[in-house]
C-alpha cells in the first residue's frame, strides 16, 4: 500500500469518527433528564443544556440562561486544557 493510499484511508476513518461523534451529540441532545430535590426541579438535556429550572413551582428563564452560560464557560475551559494536552488534535475531529 502506498503512503498516499494509507493517508486516504486514515482520512476516511477520521471522517467516519466525525460523523459518529456528530450523531452521538444529536442523540445526547435528544435525551432529557429530570432531577427533583425537594421543591427544586431541574430538566437538563444529555448535551448538558439546562432546559428548565423551577423552585417551588416557579420557573425562571433568567436562571436557566445563567446556568447554561456557566456550563458553556466551564466546557470551554475544559476544552482548552484538553486541547493543550492533545496538541490540537481536537480540531481534526471537528471541534
């Protein structure tokens, strides 16, 4: 097998992995988890996005937005740390 054919095969494998990762993200986003603790109910999707929060039956869109911003920032910090450890390979996987 030539080096060119080997490289094309690796790119095909990488493309397959990207498609699988994208499908997994979509599947996770469709999942919904509800946690109840006393008078507090939190609904979160499998992709870690808060869908709803209620305290004593009162819903707050501002609270949901603030929690989602905090989660996103923490994910960005984690991604940067992982990227520095992997030497930027995450970019090859479509992130």
